[in-house]
C-alpha cells in the first residue's frame, strides 16, 4: 500500500525548488493538505476579487507552480504574462467536457448505453407534445451552461415549455429523460504515468438537491452525504459506477486531461446513467480529503489531484491504495427570495453572532459551521459539515439532526 504520507513526501520533493500556489477566491477549495505540504501556499483575497483578479493584483515568486479551481482564458493569459506555471488542463478542453451540449455529443461516443435518452434542439423547432412523446413524459431541459442547477428545468406541462420557447426561441437546449431516482456524485482523478495512466474513482456521495426550505431552485445542489450513499449503494452498484468512471476518465486522458473531474449519476431503466460531467475540481474535494484522513492512511483525492498535475508518475498500486470512506456529510443553505427575515440577514454578517453559533455546535458533536457570502439569490449562506454521520434521510429530505441545527441557527440572537 502507498500511504497518503508517502504521496505527500513525493509532492514535497517535487515542489522543493518551485513553490506550489493554489489561487482561489474560496480558501476551502484549496484546504485539506495544507498542514502537510512544505512549500505550499493558499492565496486568496479579502476583497471581492475572482481568481483572475487575484492573479492580476498580487505579486508572485517567478516560475511558481499555480493551481486554480476552474481555469479560463483570462487566467491562462495572466499566468503567461506573469511567468507562472499554470498546472490546470486547458480551459478550452474543460469547456468541451463540461458544457451540456458538447459534453453529450462526446459522451455518446464513450458510454452510449449509460446515458439518459436526450435530444439537442432549438426550442422553436419542436412542440411540447412531440418532446414528451419522444422522452416518455416529463423531461429535463438544460441550457449549454449553468451553475448549481440554476439552468436546469423540469418540464411537465405545455405551458412551461411555451414560456421557455418565448424567452429563448433560438437558444440551443438539451432535453433529457426524467427519472425520479436519487442522484449520486463522485470525485475522480485522471492520473498520468510514464508507461501507464490511471483513473482514481472517488467515494460516491448522495447528492442533496432542491430542498425547498434551503433554495428557490429545484435542481440546485445542496451538499453531499457519504453516510447515506454507503447505506444505499451495494457492491454491484459501486463496481458499475467505477467501470463507467474509468471509461470516461481514460477517454479524457487521451485528450490530455489530467487531475480532477466530477460525475453525477442516477439509476434509470435498471442501469447507471451519467447525468453530467464537471470538468474541474468538484467543490466537495476538500471535505472528502479531510474525511479520508480521519478514516485511514490511504491516498486522498486532493493528494491525487496535486500529484497528477505535478506529473508524479502513476503506479497501478496507487488505485488500490485510495482511501475509502463510509461516513460524513455536508449541507448547504442558500439565500432565498424574501425567506430570511431582516434580523437574521443582519446577524449573518456579525462575527460575534457567528462565534456564538459555532460554539453551540463545536462541543461534543463532530459538527462544523462554515459561512458563505449569502448576499445574492442562491449564494451560499452557510454550510453544515458533519464528520461522523449523515444529514438527510433516504428520501433526500433533512433528517432530525439537520433540522435541529438549522432551526437553532435561525433562533440565535
């Protein structure tokens, strides 16, 4: 077995002469291994700057290795201008894999039997009746780009489709079969080697989605529950998910992808289906890494990401050494339209209030509260992380512990 400690030693050796800098607006994206890496620094800003803005404003040691959460054209240009070695895959490749339409076209060549029936159309080109007939009733409509489920719609009535056609008549859209099955998500890593490359398939989690009390958007992502996934998924499910993940990862590797990506999957028509790829580091990577270190000595998902980007050679034993987890969860509360009273909103930006809240849950319970920006609609207000158990039940609704925590946070004066 190759331990996480051994992999960290390799990363430290690789970065001895050239620092590894993670530049991010959200520090949590880069956390999980910061106390073990010797020449690693998380660079963020107290100002409301995005990643490109941070790169533009700050001064860096020449020729530093830099990692970002999600690459784009401006970041690539600024890194080149400042003589920084950007380790992330090219942004154009990320867009090809992540945009809903190009993604579907690519996946049809890789896993044609593991995709929901889908159609790419202009809204004006087809009626609701014909779409419903083709897709077996209610269907999911997605525009090419969207974030946290905001660009995803469940269309079950003619009126809903007509409203979409009126607003976006010539905007290409992907329409897919709708399944009531729960969604599972996992973080995976494409890892290059000199002779052989591999795909590290992470720990599947139950994807918490669209709870009305926490968001206005029915498909908005609200966190992950590894505890529940461990109860719901059998060994056969895990094996099928692993095979699909490896197929996709190796196909991505052939096009020069390296490092992390995420998959969302559902079980429909008796088999596992890929809903979408997130061609970047998924937001749950840091928490999965922390949970892995609490549950064993194996390789972590963030360690695999850094090692792959730094071109530390993959060995087949590394896949077997990946640390499995079977408990832990996190829940995101998003800002809703008119749902938070003025007193609560004011409290959110009061540090004393936050400390009172945190003390309430950091006693004997393995609970942590993390605060978001929460000012815009659907932005994260706060996040509850549970290091020992789950926060939702098998129907994807809040369990008693989650309800208690959220109610108590709202009641603190």
